[in-house]
C-alpha cells in the first residue's frame, strides 16, 4: 500500500471530506428553511366549579367527617 502523502492521493481524500461536510451543511440549511415549527393553540382550562362538582365536594367533605369514624388517626406518623 502506498503512502497517500507521497503518491498525491491526499488531494482526493481532502476533497471527499470537504464534499461530505458541504453536503451536511446543505442538508442542515434545507431542513431549517423548509421545516417551520407548527404553532399550537394555547389550551385554556375551565377553572370554574359547577353545581355538580360542588355537590361532589360536599359529599366528600361529609364522608371524611371525623365524627362519623370509630377510630382516630395518630397525630404523628412513626
């Protein structure tokens, strides 16, 4: 095998490397130009509590009323 520096083939290797880098740069530019990010509509959640939700919250509060239970939870967890 010949040394590419002595036989003059190094020029071909450098041209190949430069060609690959140029192609990578062109693909990067093409993808950044033609692929525009999609803008999504911002979602807004309803934070108002309607009557059925108020009824459910009231039922949960009544169910968790400590007077109805026969046992008492510890004040401190061990």
